[in-house]
């Protein structure tokens, strides 16, 4: 199975399966001298970790990261300095329950990649979905923590803005609120309504979709390499590569189709500092594939978790028609845990473009 790497100058290669001994990644291209720490990487992993509330899977994974190469101790306690060589990160798998999956060893779970892995490779690790499992995304979160350190002044943050058909009220959008409820929800009132909604979904053994919004502030103007290395195209590809993501938009995205040219164009004036200033940000911080210096805004749609308790019609590897009910533990709304993953994938795209921009123009 090839194609396990993404990025050019900030390049991440991930490895490992859901039910193997460990998962991990190799981050190549971190500039020498970049300041890191194990605690800083762990902090982001802790946000994605399962089993933290009744609204996410009860799989218990401590997701403790070990840094195997590419750094040396810094001056301060716990500080690590990147040497510029590949940084290898490892996360041990501790909560593997293969027996939960024995019934579906030869059956294709609808909505999962079981059938396409068999079609393509003729061999499939059925234990927890193997490489197609979102367990792999923990390694991306660890790589994203390093990416954030590559671009000084970069802030990448994410929020869940919709579950099912219940969307947040933008007038109540408060980034601080995303850290106070189990949904990364920026609207305190909507978080309470989601709690009720998800309790019902969970009790029915069902699942529900969601929309995640990621904002990157402090992206230097000029990042992005048209025509075939556009910043928006690479962010979209990174987000689309996350399990269960079925749609990505930048800025106003699909809503832009309903706007007039007058409404959509971000007008420009000279700001107080004598530099051009945009009066709005419908473009989501990117024009012609190049960052404007405004916040970069991306949203992605996450489908409802495929593993549900209601039997679904399917077939098995012997060509027989069967009914499939997934008994393994699952997230009723995978969109929740997708928030830190989306942040990480945006951070990786920006770090990569930062280094590419510096390489091509000699400046940032
Ligand atoms: C954080 C996260 C956790 C997930 N957990 C589950 C899960 O418990 N059960 C499930 O059916 N799918 C889960 N998924 C989605 C599947 O991995 C995904 O739907 C499957 O690999 C098929 O790929 P696709 O939906 O991208 O086509 C999860 C996705 C994410 C992002």
C-alpha cells in the first residue's frame, strides 16, 4: 500500500494499523533549531484522544507519544531542539479488542472501506479497519503540533459548527467556549442542545454527521504556489484525506454560489499602517491560490459514523448477501474528534507552504 506521505518540504509519512503494536509518523523537513517539546505534542493528542466524554468512543487509548529521533535537549527543562533530521514519533496501541471484530472478518460493513480494500489489494486487516481506521489520524495530530512550531506566530484553531441539521448561531461564536464543552462548540447554548441530541443518537445506537470549521490566523501573505500548488487546493486535499470527510470548502465556499459579485468581492483600502487592507473575507484568506494575510478559513463535512447498531444489508467476501450490525465501540459523531485532526492537517499544509515559499522567494 503506497502513498502514505503528504507535503513536499514539510513531509509527513505515517505508518501503523489500528490493531498493530503501535502507530507513528516520520516528519521530514522541520527546520533545524525549531523548538519543540514532548508535552506540547502530547497536549494536542490529548484533545483528540477517545473516551473523554460519553459522546465519543469508549476505546481507552492513552495515546502517549514517544519521540525517537530528530531532536536534542534544549536549554530549558523539557525543551527539545529539532536537529533538522527526520523526527520519528511513536504512539503505542494499548486498547485493541480484536474479538469485537471477528464477526465482520469476511463481511463488508456498509460505509466502511472493507469492500474497496478487498477489491484493490485482495487482502485486508479486518481488525478495527486496519490502516483504514481513523486510529492513524492520531499521528497526524502529532505531526501538526510540530507544524505549528515551524511558522512563528501561527494560530490554528478549530470548532464544530454543525451537528446534523443543528447549526451554531454565529452571533454567539466564542472561541474560548470551544474549550469548555465536549464538542469543541463555540456556541454555549447550542452545546446544550447538542448534548440532548447526541444522547438520543447514542441510545439508539445510531450516528450523525457534522461540520468542522478551521481558522488559521497569522498565515503570512504570499504562501501558495499557483497553479498546481495552490494553498487552498493543498488544504482541501489534506482535509479530504481525513476519514469520513465528504466535502471541503474555503471561505464562503458553496454559499458563495448564492452571492452577487458585489456581495462576494472583498474590497480593499489602505489601512492605518499604510498597507492594503481587506474590508471582508469571503475568500477565506486565499486569492489565486495565494494567502492574502487574512485568516485562512476552511470547513469540512464529516459523514455519520458507519458503525451503527441497526443491521444493514451487505455482502461478504464469498459473494453471499448478509446483514451487518457493528458491535465494536464507536463514536456516535466522529465530527467531534475530527476537530483537532482538521487543525493538524491545515497546520501541516501551511508549514509546507511556508518552507516552499521561503525556498522560492528567499523571504516570508
Ligand atoms: C476521529 C474519527 C473516528 C472515527 N471512528 C469511527 C468509528 O468508530 N466507526 C466508524 O464506522 N467510522 C469511524 N470513522 C470513519 C471511518 O474511519 C471511515 O468512514 C472509513 O474509514 C471509510 O472511509 P471514508 O468514510 O473516508 O470513505 C472515524 C473517523 C474519524 C475522523
